[in-house]
């Protein structure tokens, strides 16, 4: 429990088969917002951590989870002194946002574009605006961890081709500018296919540029970070065994923490599969596990899952979530309640049970991977604003 007395604590209610959980008696079909007690307890448990990972299902399209996560973020910032929110979103447009804030030219649209299509929902619109206002007032740092480039990454597409070219010898600059621009705009065709030769050129151009910038003391630190991030992405397009996406996101997390004031504390908004503190059957070490190796028990990982309902990814039509079978973590936790918060003791008490926490249904002792799990009885798909 947190040493911060300003973080509200609530009593742990007696739950299923003796497990500790926070719950309400609202029927799932009439499910509304998560009870404030769930937010209270999660804030109390994470208030003194350095890194708090907030997950969601891999579909990135559940409105109830978005709402709970945004409320936790607000409380951690307002009452526990967290000063940064980092998203599983491309780093590049967050660098552009930071530069615009410095120049006093930033707009709310830049926050939307940086955060990206997964969370471009009407339900989160007021919250995204509040993030912009806090960042513009320099009370909060916003950042992205991903090395990929998304459909909303305007700054990346406008900046990276010239940035790569500027870090290369003149003889290669024009060719590599074109290689990067073609990839970012995806203008491949029958003549210029994204084949192994194109992947090799993209990798060579991006890595040579990143290495060149790293040796020049005069180069901008954020430019070096963007070039190195893009080089990691390009390498992953063709080389098996290249450090994976989670390892790349961890390097960017380290980069942010190195640049922030000493002992700054951050919230990471990501998918539960990346927040996990144990690899399990996942093919690579998750971001949460890498963070826990580095910062130990100062890292908290909160998983989110749902028993049933609907989901929608990045503006696509809603689709149903398959109902979880009896005996699963989700079905057990929400058997008599719409919302459940399973802490470490409750997760340990469940033992090895099936869950969709990591996407496909699989069995695990989930206490090994998460400090707590929020279980939603019936999720609802968010409403996406149109992409201009």
C-alpha cells in the first residue's frame, strides 16, 4: 500500500471463493463506469511507483477500459506527482509536439495525431484536450515509445526523409531520402516493390544515418533518438532475431527517463501483452518485464480484460468479444458482479486459469505477470471520430 497518505485507500471486500476483490452489485447488462473504489485502490497501490504500466486488450478498442485508465492517469498526476504519460504510439510525432510546445505553436490536433488512431475516440476527446493543456503549460510530458509509424504520424512523414538524408554523405543522401519517403508514404508499385532488396536499402539507409548522427556531438538529441528508433524498426522488417518491438520500446522508455528530472515517475499507456512482467509463452520479453528487470518493485503492471461485450479497433466496425468459458479468470471474477479488481493475492488464489489478457485464450498463473487485473463484465466499443 502506498506511503502517500493523500492517495485514498478503500477496504478490500470479501470476494469469490475467499479471493480479495473490489466489486459492485451492478448487473453486467446495465454496466456503467467503473466504481470509484476501483480507481481509488489502484491509485493507492501505485502512487509511489516509478513506472506504472496500464494495459488493455490487444484490440485497443474498449471504451470502459479507456475510461478507467484515463481516470487513473489523472489521479496519479494530480495526487501522486507523476509528470509524464508515455503511449504505445510512435515516438516521432511526440518529438514534434515537444518542439511545437517549446516554440509555443502546439495545437490540440498534434496531441491527437501523436497519440494515434487507436485512442482517437469521442469518449477520450475531453481527456486528450486536458493532456494538451497540461503539456502546453509544461506541467506534463507526453511521449511515445513505438518505433513504428502510424497513419496519423504527419510529423514523421514530413521529417524523417530529410533527417535521414542530412545524416548521410552527400553521395547517398538523395537516394536514401527517396527510400525513406517511399516507405513512409507506402508508394510501392510493380516497379518499386517492398521486396528483400527494398528492405535492405531501407535498413542500410536508416542504420547508417543513425550511426552517423550518434558520432556527431552537434546533432540534436531528439533527432538522434528518432533516427535510432527508425533504424530499429527498419531492421525488424527483414532480420529474424533483431531485438523486437518490446525491446525497442524499452530503449525509448529509458531515453525518456534519462532526459526527465531525476526519479521522475511515468505512466505507460499500452496493451496488456506489453505490460506483462513475465514472458510466459510470448515470443519476446515484454516491455513490462524489461522495466521490472531494470527498476524492480518500483514498476507496477495493471492488466485489463473483459468477460464479454464488444470491441472496435482504430475506427473499424465494432465486433463481439467471444464470451469467456466457465472457470476462466474473466467468468469467475464477474460471475456475480459487473466490475472486479483482482489484486496480487486474488490472482495467486486463482492459480493457473485461462484468460484473454494476452489476446488469445491461454492458461497461466497471472499473478506472475501482473500486480493487479481489472475485469470488466461487459465491454463496449468506443465511438471513433473520423480521420480527416
